[in-house]
């Protein structure tokens, strides 16, 4: 049996997410933005809740296409608040719509989301060597810097703890513990 990060547990969905996705560097701007939005929805909940609802989120938010989401109106907010497949939190829904607009403003200003994100990280994943779950921080100086930069650009639900979870999920940091079979695995 392969040794995984202890947080994974025995849930097959969590194991697949951990083994195939968590910590794999994401370079696509839209995909990075989608994961940041999902991490915002996760605030106050367990990630497995979001993972189980991810396809419903994708459907409800039209594939997390920022151009489409930015045009959502109050009618869409009402529709989303009635959608039992997602987390129905008005503030998070409205933040996602506003964050789509902020994302597009970055584009309009010539700032590519992926280039911005990876530029702040030095262009490559930060590989940590945590021995156990207790060693992994909830936030770092870099997640605080990202949070500040996102907020300056108009983003919401991007506090440093949310951002650090996003950094882990998208492979900006490799936080697989040293005893995990995924630790230090190189990706394209």
C-alpha cells in the first residue's frame, strides 16, 4: 500500500484527488482562477465537500469561464442560491462574480493571471520537506503577499489561508509530506 499524506484518509475521491491532482503545477490561467474560486467556497468547510460538489459548481458557474461569470446578474445569483448542488452562500457567490470581473480587468490591463501567479512564486514550484501534517503551515509570507495583491486587484475571499490552500492544490507549493509517495514528484 502506498503511503499518502495523512489528510487523505480512505475516501476514494480524496485519494484520487491527492494522487492525480493535488500539488500538480497548474499553468492555465482559467484553471488557476477556477481553483481559487473553489477554495473560496471551501472557507469554513471541509475540502471534500467542495470536491464532491465540483462538477455541480462547474455546471452552475458555466465552466468557470470568467467572461461568462462576469456577466452574471442578480437573476443568476438567485438561480445559484436555489442550486442545491453547490454551496449556497450569497457572499461567496457574489465574490465569485466580482472575482471574474477582477480577473478580466487584469487581462484588459495586459496582466496574464498565470504569469502573474507564477511570477510571484519565482516561476517554479516551491518544494517543501515537511515531515508531518503538523509541520505544514496554514499560511506563509508568500500567501500573504498573494492575498494582498489579489485584494488590490479587487478579489474577495482570498485571505492568506485560503490562498495557501490554493497554492498547495495548484502545485505552486509541493506540500506532500516526505513520507508520501507523491513528495518531490516532478511534473512537466
